[in-house]
C-alpha cells in the first residue's frame, strides 16, 4: 500500500503558500537535509531564523529563498508583495 509521508503535504510552491515562516524541520525537508544540519546552519547564522519567545524558532520563507539563491550563485528572487490584511470570505 502506498502511504503518504507527512512531508508530502508541505507547500513548496514559489510563492510559499500563505505562511510567512516555517519550522526548522520544514526547512530541512524542503532542502532535503537533516534536521540537525539545518539547526547547525541556523546556529552559525548562515540560514536566517527568527526566535519567537524563548523556545520557538522559525525560518522566514523569503529568507530561505534568498539564502538558497545566494548559495547557488543565482540572482535573488524578486521580493513578494505580502498582504497582511485578513482575507474577506463570503
């Protein structure tokens, strides 16, 4: 039987879905590296991360995209327009 892995539902689209930040574990999955390697990149200040409170660590999607482009020698992706207003649903 073909079971769906937990990370297969992760949005990897160019616009990053509707979340501004992701967990370090999600960043590691997107980069196809170990969680420990991703935490090490954050610890060394190579991969951007934001500390929320005393224990919560998040990676900004935009920062991840810029870091990856820089590491690959590519031009930085264009800055997205972020709409922080709540969506109106009818």
